[in-house]
C-alpha cells in the first residue's frame, strides 16, 4: 500500500487556486505578503501546500486579490482538507473494539455502497476468523492491545446485518490477488473463500472478481469505499482518508465503472474463487 497522505495533494490544489488569485490580481508573492502583514515565505509555503492557511489567512488573501466572492468556497475547501486525513494514532483513541461500530449510521443511510479492494477481503465480507487474523496484523503494526482482537473481530460482524436487505445495496469488486493473499493460514482462507461464495448468491449483493492475468484497461490501485455519490473513504498503512468533494467522487465513480468492466460475475466469479483456493493449497 502507498503511504502518501491523499490530503497533501488537496493542500497543493488549494495552494494553486490561491496562487492563481494572486497572479490574476497582478501581485507578486512579496507584495501580497506585505499587504497581508506576514512574512514573504508564508505566501510561498501556502502556495506550495507545505503550510495550511487559516481561515483568517484565506479571507485576507482573497480580499487583497479582490476576490471576496470566493471566500466561502475557499474556506469550505480548507475545512474539508483538515477533515480528510485521520492518522491511526488519533483514530485508535476509540480502540479497535469500538471503532467497528462508528460508521453504522452511514451504512444505514446509504442506498448503494460500492467497494473495491485489491489486497484483502473487505470487512463486510469477512469471516470472524479472517477478521481476527487481519486485526492481529493491524494490532502488531500499530502497537495496539492484542487482547482487543477477539472482540473487535466479533464487533465487525455487526455490519453484516445490512447484506442482502437492499438497504443498502452492495457492489463489490475484488482483484484476484485479494483472494490469494494468505491471511491467517489455509484453514482461515478456505473458510473465507467458502463464505465469499455464499454471500455472492445473496440478493442486492454483487461480487465481481478481476481475474489474474487479464489484459488491463485500468491498473490495480488502492482500495476504496463509495457511499452513494456523497462520500469516499480509503485506508492506508498510517491512516484513513475521506472526502465528499464532488470532483473526487465523480473521479472514483468513473474508476469503479472502469474496474467493473474488467470483472467477471456469477459462475465466472465463483470459478475465480475456486482458482484462488487451488493457488493457496499449492503453496
């Protein structure tokens, strides 16, 4: 998994927007800094995304550039950037056990949840044994209490009550590599793959597999969750990213559609699951 924080690119994008306002106002960075009453290096840092502007900074910047009408939009963008990234140290203050319940309202309010994973089985589709194996890895990586693993895994199962109800509907896309990455050992993986086949027959649940060796029209990437067309969530080694920006959502809707075109479903997907089982048994 890449460990780059996606919020960093959003900071740079905001910096570019502010730079364009300055250039449109025919101001140098030094002159803007003088009029705003701060050091000239602050202007450069904000424009390059290495320093986040405060809301007061944004108001001064836009006013100085005669762009007061853009202040609400720029502040909204800045506030969302601050909420985009949550590092695991802050996120895990709730503990692994409680964290499994924090998005239940979001699940209940969504009409369709689209999920893409390239490395592992998504939480909605995990068996408790697979979840325990995954949480054990996670706990060791982040220095979390191993004694919380059992309860956290059982708590994760609570989200399964949404599967097959139509409220919400689910569309899962998995790379074949997600089926073959051995998490927990052969017994755990056999049980997980069997459960995956069972879930694939539920109503309102679509599971597509992108076969190994398929000629790609879009390369594999980071896993993501799309909740309707209003929220995107991704998890990385060091933290979690989310955004509700329409341009980002639209981009990932297109990505999901392109990945879906490469996937197989139904009996062909079940054949991919069995092929993964055979690969695991051959290791």
